[in-house]
C-alpha cells in the first residue's frame, strides 16, 4: 500500500501490506479506519494526521470441498438414476430393454446418426408447429418427449451395454445380474467422461447413441406393426 490521501480513509481487506521504506510511504490527511484479519505490521510507517482505528475481522471458515467425495456422490447418483430407469422400463417397456442391446452392437453408428438428426430436427419442427393452430398440442407433446429422451439418454446406453454383455453369457443372462451389471458399466462410462478431451468426445457419442436407440426402436416398432396390419 503506497500513496497519499488528503481525507479520511476507510479500508477493508483480508491482508494489508505497507512498504517500510521512505520512498513508498503512505500518507493519510485525516483519520485512517481499516478492517482486516490482523493489524498492519508496519503501521508506524503510515503517516496519519488524524486517528487510526482498527476493526478485527474474523477469518471466514471456508469449507473445503473434497473433490473425490463429489465424484463419488455424482457416480452414485448416476447409478441410482440408471437403475431406476431400468426398473421402470422393465415394467413399462420390457421389449425395448431386450432389444436395446442390438443398437449398441450392430447398429451403433446408425443410432448415433439418428440421435444427431433427432436432436437437431425435433426443436425445429416443434417451433414450426407452434405457428399452426392444429399443431400447438403436437408441438408441446414433442417438446415433452424430447426433454424426456435427452434426460435419460445416458441411462439408455448403459442399459443397452449391460444387456449386450449379459446376453453374451448364460450365467449372466438373468434380470438381477443385468441389474447389477449396470453398476460397473455406469462407473466405467463415468470415469471415461472425466478424462480430458476423450471424455468430452465419449460424452457426445453416448448422448447421440442414447437418443438414437430410443428413436430407432420407435421406428422399428411402428414398421413391424404396419407389416402385421398389412
């Protein structure tokens, strides 16, 4: 701290340093009031025409966040969320769960491409429909489905990979073992996403593949239903 002020000085800081040489002295023309965690060491080197008043500030206890702890909590959250999605799909759409493995084995690239198209086109179509009287309700329905699909896309990929792994072995091909397989698959993907640059690329691919799996399944289901009706 150096310089000259011809009036009162009110200063607050965590640490205040005063140069103790004549060349860099500090001059206060009236009262000098300051607040800090500790008194200025070289207060005598400050020329003050008025009075010096010191208010001691208690050091704020900064809670240090344990980075590893946060990662553990995030990983556990993803595991619980994915298991919840898996359980819900087993009840609501068991055929989708069973078929999901095909989209990460033989149709992975197609799923990624379809997922990219879905992600880009649906918002555009929904906005266009909002400008039509008949399409408003459809636009809101699309927006709801769009949000839901984007939210669960990572869980869908984990479920699909778990299904693929478990179906490779008769010993693992049970509901409970498929459920347990979700844990290591989720952890592996979670750890990969933490890797700089590589994690970002994997995250993007997983995102589009997850969206693509849901979209492709709907196309396949409608096509099969159409063939049956014909």
